[in-house]
C-alpha cells in the first residue's frame, strides 16, 4: 500500500516539474521516497523526532503536505515556515527546498535572513556534504549578486557572534597567583601580572592528555600523579591555582578557595567539563558560519555551487610568498590594515598570457577573476564606511563634521566602477557614481557616530546577475568617462595587466557599439529628461501637493525646508551625471557599534503587516524602510525623505502650540480639502502603527522616534525595544500603545466621526492581522532560533505573549470589542505622559 501511494504521489509531482530541471526532479522523487520510509512503522529509526513519531501514527498527514506543496497555494512563507517546522524530517525538507526553485526571486529574497538562519541551525554535516537547503541557497548565490552579498554578510555576522562568545568564555577562566600572605586571602584583588587568561583549546587538549595518562597509570603512587599534574601546567609545586568561571560575583566570593596542586587537575576538569560541550558547540557554529560565508562568495565567483573542499576565496589569505611580498611594503596603521586585508587578498586568474586555453575557457577564467575582485571592492567600500565611523569617535565634537567631509571627499575620489549595494527593493543593478561631501551629516548619538550620506546612482535596466555582471559594469564606462577610449581603461592597483588586455580584446567592440548607439539616443533626449522626470515625480499624492503649493502659510513658515524633489533637481543640475535619464539620488545612514538585525526583523514584520492589509484592501498606512546588515554590529539604513520628528517639528516651527493647531495653519481650515486629506493620512497611519506597536510591544516611543511627513502620515522608527525588552527593563510604558490627547485632538476629539473612523480601522486591521497571525509568529520563531537579540531576553515567553495579544481563542466580534477597549485604555494614559516628561527632563526631547 505504501509503495502504491509513493508511485501515485511521485507521478503527480513529476507531471508538475519542468523538463529542464531534471536534477531537481530526481531529488524530489528521492526525497518523497525517503519521507514515506520514515513514516512506515516497519522502518522505524532509532533517531526519531516528535514530528516523525506523529507522522508514524498518522500517514495521512504526509499526503496532505504533499498536496499543499504541489498546489497553487504554495508560496515562500509556506516553504520557509514548513522548513522550520519539519527541519528534523529530511524527506520533507528536501521536497520543500526543490519546490522553492519554482518561486519568484523577490519572494525568496524577502526571507533570506530566515533561510540563512535555518541553514546555520542545521547540523554541521554540510561541512562534508551539502544539505538540500544549502544547495538551494548556494544556487541562488551563484545566480544573483544581490543574494550572494546579503548571504555573505549574514554569515559573517554569525561568525562574529561566534568569535565574541568564544572570547567571553576564554576570558572568564583565568589562572591567578595567590596573595603573598594569609591575611590578604579575603581581599580578592589582583594585579594584571597575577591574572593570565587560559587558551581553552590547549587547555582541553591538556585535560584529554591528563585523562589518558591517569587512566594508564592508575597503579602509580599519588606523588607521581601530583608531579605529572603540575608538569602539564608548567607550574611549580609552590604555586596555587584558582579558577574563576562565569559564576555570579556573590557565589565567587562565597565559594572561592585556594586549591592545592595535588587536586588542581581534578578541580579544573570538573569546573570546565560542564562548559566544554557549549564551547565545542560554539566552535562548530563559528566554523560553519565561516564555511557558509566562503561558499556564498565562491558560488557567485564561479557562477555555480562549489564542491566540498576548503575554498580559496578572495577573503582568505593567499600564498605565503605573495603575503610576504605584499606585507613588506605595508606599514599602515591598524585601522588601514582592516581595509587592506580584503584588497590585498584578491585571487589572481589561474592562467597566464601563454596559456593554451580555448577562447571560451579563457573568457570564463577572466570573468571569474573579475567577479572575485568586484565582490571584494564592494566589501572594501563598506569596510571603509565603518572605518570612518571609528576614526570619528575620538575626534572632538566641534570638528567631527569637518573631519567627516574630509574623509568622504577622499573616499569619493576612489569609488570603484560599478559600485553596487543591495539596499533597495529593486533587483536591478545600479552604480554609485558620487557621494556629495557637502551633504554628509553626523547624527546625534551618545556613544556612537552614525552619519548620513547622500548617494548619486545610475540605475541599470538589467538585473544584477552573476553571469552578466561584467557586461553591466562595463556599460557604466560611457557615463564615467568624458571621452570614450577603450585604450584608457584603468583598473585598480591589484588588477592584472592580462585582465586589461582581456577587456580590450573581448569587449571593446561591443562596448563601443553600445556606447555610440546610446550616446546618440541620449543627445536626442537630453532636453526632455528633466520635463519627463518632473512629470513622473508628481504622480504620488498630486492633489495634496498641489493644494500645499498654493498654501501661503507653508511658504512663510516651513519647518521641513527643501523638499526631496527640490534637492534632487538641484543636484541634477550640479552633478556631472545629472543629465542622464537613469540618474537617481538616495540617502542612507551608516551605523557602527549597534546590532541592526533586530531593527531589520522589525521592519520585515512591518512589511508583512502592510502586505496583509493591502491584500485585505484596508486603507492602513505603514512606511517600511530598507536595512542592510553588514555585520554583527554594523549596517546601512535607508532614510525616509520629507519627514521630521515630532520633537524637531515642535522645536523648529515658529509659534508651535499644539499639533492640531499646526495642522490647521499648515493645511488650511478644518472644512478644506487639504486639511481633510492630511487628517485622513494621519488617522490611517496612526491606526496602522497602533496595531503594530501593540502586537510587537514596541517601546521607547518618545517624540524623537516618531516622524511626521509632509502629507500628514505618522511614521515610527528605531525599533531597539520590542517584544520582551524595554528601556532599562523597567516596563515603564505600560499602555497598549501611544495615543496622546494631542493626537486625539487632531482627529477632532474622542466623540468625533473621524475618531470613530480610527476605531473602525483599528478593529478591522486587528482582525485581518489576526487571521494571518501564523505568518507573523513563525517569522519571529525562526529568528528566536538565530543570533541572540535583546528582544528575546524573555525566551519562549516572548512568543507565548505574542500569541496571547492576538486574542486567538475568541471570536472576531470579541476581538473587535477587545481592541476597542485597548483604545479607550490607551487614550492619554498617565504612563505615556510620564515617559514623555522623563525624556524631556533627561534627553531634552519635547513631549
């Protein structure tokens, strides 16, 4: 019966598989067979998960899963969530991974963080053999540079986490010499010379040798054992040993004692054996992150999944001979060495000018070498941005801005050709051609130095694929050279002359022809570029913008200053690239020293909420923004143009009294169309963020973290406190969400029709989010299994509390009434007022 079911399922699945995916088809067939064997009672395995045991008693579940995965309802969320639920079932995992190949790239890219965490959480068997999930991720890396760079930085952040965790364990165990007199034994203070950190790798090896030696010499006398123990640690018989582990301070003070040499090894072994499994597991996880990072890079460079060998990538050290030649002339300081580490490790092409390779092989090897250097240029650029933040940290506050402009000016002169950052939603390639130094700005921060950059981009109409990256980057030559001459092509100092010859030989004709055609087209259309761009930019909210332009109050007292559209047009006229039709202006914030992964998760959840409400056709407004994590404590954050924090609005708007008065003075009388439209934008955004901040328990909601755009929308930023953590861990903001009396007045008061509209939006939005709560919960559950973030300090309790806030055990009507009660409870809550006053007293943020 099982065999018949297998044949039917396999036949149905084979009918749905494309003919050009023979390899994936065979893997699906094998995975289905494996799955059926797992659930058959006669083929029980000693290693059973809870899921496998359930499937053993319910074979029908497998048929239901197969139908779900083969149906049109299968999407990226189902695939990722079921990979997490069934991660211990190899058959289901293999089947889902092969189904992921049929989904659109943008849907897969949305869950790239979760996919990488799932792969990192798998057992370390993929060090010797790839799992189906590893094959899928590396295949995506081999096709898309956007996916490859993101995956590289995700695994690099996990590697940095491993380094930090291992260092914390190693530093928590030290040898200390005893005090010189017995009277000092109660005073636990030692000098640096008395404290020596332990190398746990050598230490565990010593313990292993000691255990083996003591096993073979059980009949030896105690004196010999004592001498052997002392010799293993290179200590004299008169020295004492003390172990300080990760015990709380009070426990250390109560239980610390000086161990005699004859029981040193026994006590050391007992103390560290409990942490040994944790230490080894951290080492395995770190090694796995390193391997996956290397494989992600190599997949892009070779345009195919690498074989299981330790790859020689551009981020690894090259041969000792080359290292010696390069390092002899390198006397830069420590910060510069961090940047040059990548630049000096570029892999040269494994060919020479006298090679007898065919034209196809020669071209492939050259493009492979070029992709290696190109990948490193992107990594080096981001490292330089982080390096600037480190340079600015010790600089006095009054000259930091000038120093930042100087550093950006130097960086602006050395931008590599085709510089690309997978920052924004578009999958097409772009080239960063200029960073205006006059627009850089240092942001306020107590301990860090985040700063803002404005980037000039040239957008390409081609997708950022690994196979065509050389052609795309070469197409930017016509934009970056005043007089096109293929003989004047120059590459960076680390490139080889043979690569230049290759560019001239194989690409000169194609580039010149494309350049002539496109240049002729641009000359005929340059006069119309500005007019066309202006028309396209006026499509969004055209009605409100037209009314605002006719409002004399804005011209007389405008706290926002220059609009983003006006700035774009100004720089279009100033920039040497502004006459290009595909020119674009963007801005980002560079953050170092802070873990941006929690904020990235929060913005990802906000995007999911917006998707849910858009599909439900609810007029709720959220403004997600892009966050690119470049390390465990670094990242790039997209800015939101034409916005201002409520704090700065109250501070900079002349004669500001209340937010309702500002709306009237800015958008006109209450019965005007402009005021009603701005008020509607305010209500729809306030309702959306009220639901999100309640469900995700977003805290630290002072007026510096809430923005207001020109059209009246509220936008929340800075999600450093969500789910289970709060500022100071005091849980001071106990209201379900922030709803001040000032905001209620903008809506016309608690008895107005507009406030009732707000109530309806909140209750309906909550019900729609509740229907798809599993999409939100599963995403957070996967992140809980990943890197340690402060929002998960409550552990599994954070997930359980989230489920309770969705009110899943009640009817829809009860849920609506429940959220209406939350609104009534949140209006002008005294804890909200007190927290705003605290921020005003302590940080000067206006309430």
